[in-house]
C-alpha cells in the first residue's frame, strides 16, 4: 500500500487543508473487472502494450473501493474506465515519474491506525495487510 494523504491535501481551488482537517481513506482498492481478469491471463502470448491497445474506449478496467478506516469494510466508490485508446509514448516511457507516498506519512496524521494493529511483528507489512 501507499500513502493517500497527499492526494487529498489540496482542494479543487488549490487551497491546502491543514493536518487536522484533511480527510483521506485508509486504503483504496482497485479491483479488476471480470472482463479484465479474463483478458489478461498470467501467461502472456504477446507484449503487454499490444494487449492494452486492444481494450475498447469506454471499457471499465477497475471497480474502486475505499476503506475509510483501519477496520472499516471496503465501500464501492466508483470505477475506472478508458476514455480514449491506449497508446505508448516516448514521454511516458522515458520521462514520466510518479512518486509514491510512504504510508508512514499517513500514520503520522492518523496514529490510531497503527494502534489498532494487534501485533506489528505478526506480519511483515502490518498494519497494511488487511488480513492482519
């Protein structure tokens, strides 16, 4: 898992939320649709980009669930669909950089999430492993 508080740090008008007022979920889960699971078996028969190019515009790729809190059940909050055809690009392949936020930054804002983990040593990624 990655931290999510950075994603919720700013309002639509660009104003910044304070640490006390920022609202963000404990976890987002992107669950591939049955169609996507069936289209992408574990054994690849051609390059991934060629498989991705076959996805039609308007196809739902994932259902998106959020867990509001450490022990909250996942709630369906939306889906992710294509709005154009999928292509590779020199910019994305060579220059695009996405920085993943570490969860420790979220834990600093919500220390109670760490406190709910019964035994941090029980699993290697606790408390982010939802089976913990």
